[in-house]
């Protein structure tokens, strides 16, 4: 048996299928809580006579209690307000009297009259304004707290089948969304490093100090609510925040889809972070993968522990790899060598075609 050795090469698109496990359902005919409720109801069932007696006793007690409340309310009112209270509502045309309605129990008998202290129309409007102001202040405090608690999570650089290198603006299209007061951003160059995408973004105004490559919790943030993005007192920046130098910054980007980002400007009455969007469009080569595997030349049995060298002769790049799948580019010429204990070196060449 000769110790010759070959490398098996397979080309194809990589496909990943993600399955979401189905949720489990309770198997009983009724939910557990419902079963307990039925058991309790069955154990506490009473005869019709007992129910009727208890109902009459309850109605009598409620009537007596309501009468006491009514008497106390009548005594608390001015003499001219004794009796059924009336409230005059002014609608700007003809005034009309509103009389408090009587409350009846399940037997249909009057259980008492609701008595309300008269309130003028002006007092009612004032109370409504106070309630609205309190509500607005509460909402504002909630928004402030949410902004203060915001922890930035910057967007990472996307992956691409583009060759590593620098791409000028005539190779791609950059679209900016959300112009504010005439300010905008543009992309002066696209960079690909180790298969990941970056861009140099440039602000139209020198008032911009920082860029955040991520999503804000709201359309705008002040320095106080955005202190986790950038703290002017310490100069500390959060995840995904980049300082602009001469209006420019190199930042990670994701190509061929609309993405969120934000800019901090000092050109307003106070510094603000403002939300924007961008889309960087460029044609990418079709994605290919190569599967590296080793087998005995005579028996065809798999050989484990082989070490491969994958060389992109077109780009002049080389990687050392173990068995598995690796991304390759269309129309690039590749050479693969493989070595394993007890075997001669194996070699294969291929060029994926678009």
C-alpha cells in the first residue's frame, strides 16, 4: 500500500437552516388554575334558601349604611344646599341642572343617593389643567430616566465577499436619510479588511463632534440623557462611538441594507445626538465555499488530523486551515496543499466560476 495522499475539494453555496423549537402546551382539559377554581366552587356551594337569606341581609346592611352616609353628607352641606344636591353646568348657552342619580341594589330598591360637593366650572377646568400638567411631567421624567439608562451597543462591521482593499465613491452608492437643518453625512471611501466592511464618513458641518454607529432609544438625546454615549466632562465614549477629526471618522458599516446611526452636534442651543440612517450599496461577488477534506488515495477512507494550506493565488493571500468549510471568491485561482502523518503531501487547484 503506497502512502500517497490527496485532498478532496467540493464547491457550493453555504446554507444554514435555523429551527425554532415549538412551544409546549399544557395537556389537561382545563388550565390548572381553572381546575382549582371549579373545585373551590363545588366545595363552597350553598342551598338556594341560604343564598336568598344572605342576599336580603346584605341588602339591609347596605341600605342602613347608605342612609348614614346620606345623613352625614346633608349635615356637612350648607343649609341652602340641603336635600338632593344640584350642580349647574355652564355650556356658554343655557345653563342646565345636573341632579345626582340614585343608586339601586339588585332588588330594585333605592339604596341611597350619591351626594357630591358642588364644584364650579372654573374650578373643574383648573383641576383638569393640574392633572394634565402632572401627567406630562411624569411622562417627561420617564423619558429622561430612559435616556439616562441607555447603554449604547454599537453595530459591528459587516462581512462581504468583496476583496480586501479600498473602494472609491464611484464603486458604490451612499444614501443618507434624516437631514436636519441642512446638515448631512457622506461616505468618502469604503474599506474591506479581512472580509469586513468599514467606511470613512464625513459630516457637512464642523459642529458635529462624534458619530454613534447604532440605534438611539429616541429621535434625539441631550448630553445629559446621552452621557453613556459621550461624557463631555471626562471625554469617555461608549460602545460604537467615534470621534470626528476634521469632520471625518472611520467607522464599521454594513453594506446593502439600511442602517441606523447618530451624530452629536454642538450647533444648536445645546449639544444634541440626532438619529439618522444610511444605506451603502455596492455589487458583491457571488459567495462560494470550499470544503477541505483528506482521504487515503487507495482505500478512499477519510484521514483525520490533516493540515491544509489554502492559497488565493489571484489575491496573493494564504491561510493555514483544518478540515471544514471556507469562503472563496469567484474567478480567483486557488491552490490547496495538505499534509498528514504517514502520508505524502497532496495538492489540488481550482477556480470557482461566477
